[in-house]
C-alpha cells in the first residue's frame, strides 16, 4: 500500500524506499512491479487489491465526493476482520503523514536525513 501511495503522489523517495523494503522482505520483482497495475495483475490476491483500492480511494479525489464508499468498505470487510481493517487504516495513515515530508523536503533516496536533501 505504501508503495502505491508513493506512486500516486509521484514521490521517488517513497517509491525507492518502499521497493527496497519489499525486496528485503522477500517480495518478488513481479509482485513489486504489479503494484503499479494492481487492478488486473495476476500476482496479487483479492485482499491485496482491495487494500490498494483503499489507498487510491483515500489519495484520489472522487467525483461523487465520497472517497471510500460503503461498497468499497464492504468489500474490504469481506477480506479483513476489524483488527485487519484498523491495521490497513493505520498503514495508510502512516504513509499519508510522511508524504508531505518527501514532497516538500525532497530527501534523496538512500541518503540519511540532514544535509542530504535535494534542496
């Protein structure tokens, strides 16, 4: 989810960071690459697709005004119990907290914070 969030907002820092973390966790290149085209990627489960759809719903304006409609919540509830839904919510919240840091300060991927910002 956090990789997809980085892709949506156009943050090289987040996409590089999250891709590296996924590799360290043992994710395959196919699954990492599939995040960009998650809707029809055969490498992801239905539960993972719902989680990615939630990220997109939160980070993308909706023409109807409601970002997470009841139908999406119901599909997420079919895959996740209450604890799982709260875990998803907190994971999305965490990346949303750090997105402004990456977009404003523009840290350089792989460099420690401090003097190594692009600005």
